[in-house]
C-alpha cells in the first residue's frame, strides 16, 4: 500500500520541493510525496530545478502550494524541514505522525548550496522517512 508523505516548509520553494522529488524517486512505489508551505512563495527557484536535473531527477510540475491545497489529501506522515514550519505544523488538522529534520534554507545562495542541501536531504531525510514508515507499519496489529 502506497503511503503519502507531506513535506511541509514555510515557503514550499526550496527544501520541501527538493525533499518531495527525492522521496518520490528514492522510495517509490511505496511512497507518494507531496509538499506544501505555510506561506508559499510565488515560484520555485531555478536552482531547485537545476539541482534536481543534475541528479537525474524529474523536476516537472513543481510549484509552491499552500497547506490548504493539500488538506484533503490522505496523509500518512508529515515531515517538516525547517524550524518555521515546525512551529506551524501542529495546526495540521488530523492526528498524523510527524517527523522533523531541519535543513538550511538555500534561497538566494549559489547553485552549489542547493546541491549541498539536496545531497543532505538524500542522506538524512530519505532514511529517516523510510525508518518512520517502517516503524509505523510495525506498530500496527
């Protein structure tokens, strides 16, 4: 059964978009990743698309979305990737398991910083989400 993971960040522009693409790629078909922001930006920076394409990952269709846009989604795990979103996350209206793994915001930095954050998300977040979902699966009767 496919699990839906919501990656939540403040602006849904950099970290959460990178995390969505990486989780979708690394954990498919077991995971469907979506992302949203508590205060979504106007657009995803070009560096996010470049960082994903340089890793051979699809980057089409990434746009900032508000938390309201995903409230009706069947979410199995909420992942916050920045401290601002961690503070806002408790208002998520359903009792859903949560995981917080902080990453520095690369917004306004050179492409090299986006590549570092992308690689850090791959190294730290992907295994943490896998472990959280495995633990949840094991806790069920």
